[in-house]
DNA sequence: CAGTATTTTTTCGAGGCTCGAAAAAAAGCC
DNA sequence: GGCTTTTTTTCGAGCCTCGAAAAAATACTG
């Protein structure tokens, strides 16, 4: 049951609102903030004065176009970079990447590392993750505010509380409580996020006009993943991280999927599935890892001439189309972003995909569905993790209950 | 962008919260309301005193068990029946039913009518709907507060603003703006709701323990419909009313569906599909209407001995299972209520359904998924419409901005 | 049966928040 | 340099919620 609004919540929520408006708009003036939040000028003045005194916001020079206008120039408000910092950790197949990001969202330090995730034992994998974070945090050159949050992203299934990796294609290991591990190791609140969800979060910040209330981010990589935003909010399941779009059933009893079941969308559209089909292998053949370079040359071959390679992409498009069609039957069509190495081959996938969608209930407006492609998923995932961590700081650290705020103010 | 909280909103929201607590709990005392809302006793005292003076709430005798306890007995607060009234209109195949309901949720008048919806011309269908409402409203015996809302429910697709019927299986007519028609005719705000969504709303009120945050209501009738509640809120699409579960693709290119496409879940699990299959007709045969009595005797035959009837139900279960499995891959498993005439034959459907789910990604916890059945959909739909209309009154009429409230208070 | 204990509800003053109006500030314009 | 325009701050008023204390209404106890 939702809870009543107490009097103290008022200021707390409006503080969060102001911070959110500044993060979104970049350097809005107090007047602009008043307009977007619907609060009065006096309230915005009071809140921003507080935030400036607390070192969370800073006044910046008026924007360059300001000199054209008549009256008193607007003073832009910006996030104070040194107010806090966050750390992002992205663990993907054979690759680990960490970044330290200031409160204004700028990357101030980073480190990347290749490692063999598929064969690494549990302790070693965890050890690599904590070690790389420790190196960045203990770097004497690092000059940021106190680190307030760690957000880790991983391909696979995470639990619904964003605490643990339950299963991932990058390692045979399961149920690693990364959030707890990082919190215990560094004493900093941490979360474990699903990669596709972070892609969706990043898209929402990168292009809010296109990706606002309802959209879908699909990862076309070794596996097929999905991040779904509905009504402006990330949709995550009640038990696990999010939609297992790749494991919707395309053909009951069909091709063998990495998950062990048959007929999943991924068993037709994952890299290994496209490869398997292009090589003329059986649909029952065990999934194998295919490198990005191989996939790119496969796509080149498919573009060159009609043959089993092109047919493999066509079948991938068909599977994705039926999957999307079923999804659209449930949630109404929405913009789609295709991310990952096979998104670079979307020209080979799109025709069959559109044809399949058109045969489904969700395909009534199939022509109006627009697709965007982004071949490189890692920057998106990192960006999503960063924004996730930063908005947490905005809302939970810098706009807490009154007690905590005054505590900080006079400490 | 979400908007800041203005000072006046505070009281408005807390009033709404109190009304909601009373509607949910029945006859809670002020102390109980304070506990569930988290507001202080003084605030609850002030708000409920207002609401009582405005005639919206009334004190009722303490509950019978009160006499056991020691101190001052709790005074129950109840919704004042005469504070307002709402009207529900449910239009289904060959059947029109209207009820007038008081603010406390009791039916105070009703009328039902058989009519031939499939052949009726547009004007006549609209005319019947407005006429039956007019008769109930103008009945001199009717003794209720002013009617504040009309909620109409219909099987089929409604637009996302709950204003119009876009398409319905009960009539060849399309795009009837019932909400506008009713508003214009009676000067009372009206909405046009989807039947399955209303079933879900009703279930949430009937059994809040079982149907709270995430659950699914599936209508097994001529067509297959779904009402979906996620995070405690009805999920409706952005363009149309809700999930077209029945038109998810079960077998690409498969059996002919009423919608004209092929392979939809409905083309295997709708009454007409079960009938078609049981009678040994082709999967391409045109869908025909099958009466409830025929369906019941079909189910009886299927229970009696193994044969084409039993096989037809088995195939229906398989289609429903794969559809549910795909859905659960996206949203995590949740309790399911099967409603409608074929829900009475769920014993015939369930084994194949569970088997199909177990083969899908959503089926990991398939044994834990629980099904409930309710053969009669009409009472549920009406109840959902009633609650929808009443909660609208709670929130929009009795907890409006400050101006309107004081206006009402002193008028 | 009167006094005490217990629980619910109301009252009352304090503190905090937002708002509107007016004032102050900071420019460009003439 | 005065006037206009726009932004920002200041200030008093009005609400709202809260906590503490008081009042109300009952059961228990000897």
C-alpha cells in the first residue's frame, strides 16, 4: 500500500526534482528549472541556494546566447563535479572495464583488462574485479569527491534487487553476489545491473526525444538480450532482472538453444545460431563462441552474394520479427535500438524481420516501427551504469530525509 | 517530465490516501488508517473530520470484536453511500447490462437486456446503450447521490485513453466513441474500458492477497483476452487498451484466426478453435460462434472418453502454455486467473498447458505457477467497472485541488 | 461502585514549506 | 544616465503535518 506524504518529504522530493532537472538540462537557469518543475521561483531559489551552499550545485557563466536578450542574464546552474564520484564496472566476455566518473558525469579515470572469463575459477574472477576497482580507487593521481556508488553491469541474468549475478553466458559460474562483495570490499553501496537494462538507460539519456516513455533495446550478440522501458521506467521482472526476449519460443521444438531448450529466438538469431546456419551445421549442433571478426566477415560474405550466409541472416530476421511481433502484441509497438556486433549487419536482417512482424498482431503499424543500430555495446553499458549510479546519488544521497541533510550540512 | 510537489498537493494526496484506505479496509478506525498510511494521528483526525463534514465519510459503530479490548473503543469510518453514485455498462455478445452503484459500492439498481449485437446497425446499438442508462437514471425509485461517473466495459480493443471502442468481436462495427457519446448524452464523465482489464481490476479487489502486484487475468471465451497487472498497476498499451495475448503467434503460418492472421494463440484456444478442432474441421475453416451450452457439452464429451474433443482441449492447452511461457519469459511468472466458459474446462486444458510452459524459458518455476478459475466473466467485468469508476470519484472528485474543495464545502 | 489503567481521538502550539508580491539586481536600449 | 526588461532574492502569509498533551471512552479491580 502506498504511503502518505509526510511534510518533510516535500522538500526532499523537490530537491531531487531540482537535481534531476539540472542533470537532464545541463546548465539550466533557475527560471528554466521553475518552468520544468512547475514550482515557484521562490522555491527554486531557496532550494538551489541550499544546494550551492552544500557544494552540490555551482553557478556557471551564462550561456553564450544570453547576451542577445534584454534583462538580467540567466545564471546557469551546473552539477559540481567534485560533489561526489561513482565507479562503473562492466564485465563482458573476456573483458573487464572500470571507470571512475565525477558527479557531473565526466570520466576521470579508467582501466581495461583482458581476461579469460570462460575458464576462470570463481575466486579469481571475483579477485580480478575487486583488484581493478581497488587500483583505480587507490591511484594517488585520482582527484574526485568521495566515491558514493559502484554500479556493475554484466551480460546475463541478475536478481530483481540488483544484488547478484545469477547466470551469465560469459562464465560457467552462477550466483555470484557481486553487489555484496563490492560493498564489503570497499564500504561503498553497489549494485549489479543487467547489461541490456543499462543500454536502455543510456539510450534514454543519449536521445531522450526518441527514447522516452516506451522503447526497446535489443542486444544482438552471442546471445540475444533485451532492455525494456515502459512508461518511462525500466521494466524488470519480479524475480529476475528483465525480459528474456531471446528465450521466447519462436518454433516449438525447433533449433537447439544455448539455454538447453529448443526453438528460442536466440537459437536462430544469436551469433552462434547465425554461424551454425551459415556453415550448414545441424540445428542440433552445440553452440560455439564466434568472434566479432568472424561475424563481420560472415556479414560481408552475405552481402556479396546470395547463399547460405544470407539465408542465415534472413532466418535470424524472421525469428527476431516473430519475437518482436509477439512483444508488440503485448505492449504496442515502440522504437527499437539494435545494439551489438550483429546490429552492424542489420541491413541483412531487416527485410525478413519486417516481413515477419507484418504477419503478427503487433504488425498493424509495422511500417511505422523504426529501428536504430549501434554496433558497439560496451560504451552504452558503461554509460548506463554511470547514469544509474549518479541518479542514485542525486536522489538518495543528496536528497535524503531532513535529518541526514542537516547532518551533512553542519558536519 | 515529472512535476514538483506544490504545497496544496499535499492535502489533496493525503485525502485521496485516506479515502483509498477506507475503501480498501471497509471500516477502519482512525488509528488503523494512521498505521496504513504512515501519517500521524493528528493529520488523520483532521482529514477525516473534513471528510465527515463534507458527507463523504460517516462514522459507523465499532466492530463487534471491539468490546474485548480495554481502552476507548475504535470508531469505524465508512464510505457514505449517498455521497455519490456511479453507473456501469457492460456490453457483451447479445447482452447489455447496466447497474447503478452507490458510493459504498452497493448495487442499488440494475437492468439487463438481450439484443442481437452482431447484426445491429450502429445507431441502434448506441441507442440501446443510452436508452438503458437513461431508464435507470430517470427511474423515480432511484435514491442515490448524484451520479459522478459512468464506466462502460466491452470485449475487444479500446483506445489507450479509455474513450472509444476500436474493434470488438461482438459487432462488425468499429470505432464507436462510447465515452464521448455517454458524456454528451448525460453530462457525466465516462470511460470505455476493456473487459479483461476490468476483470483484473475486480480480482485485485476481490482477493488482494493473491492478486496484488503482478498477476494475469485471461478470458477464455469466443476470443482470448488478457488483463495484465504489473507492479500493482493495470498495464495498458500506449496506443490501444492492452495486451493482445490471444494474438501472439503460436505457430507461424498455422491455423486461421478470427483476426485474419494465422497461428495466433486464439486460433487454437478460442471457443471456435476448440470447436473446429473437435469437429474435425480444417484449420482453415472460418471461425463460427459457438454457444456456451455447446461448449459445456463439448467439455463433458471430452471428459467422458479420449477422442477428438479431448485432443482439441489438449491443443488449446498447448497454445495457451506456449503463449504464457513467452509472456513469462518477459515478465516473470505470476498468478493467473482463467475466466470464462472454457475456464470451466480448465481440467482438460491444464495438463498440456503445464507441459508446454515447462518447455519455455518462463517455465523454470512452472510448478509454482498457480491457476484459479472463474467460469462467469460478467460479474467480474461489472465489478471492475464499478471499482474503476468509484476510485475515480475518490481521487478526482473528492480529493481535488484546494479551490474545488473549499467551494464544495461552503456551497 | 469508584478509582485506575488503557486505548483512541482531539486539541494546540511549533516548525517547515511553498507561494505571491514586491524589491533588488543586472543587464540592454535610447 | 535614466528607462525597460528579465532574472533572482526577500519577506510575510497561509497551509500542512507533527509531537505532546489533553480529553474521551471503555474495561479492569478490589
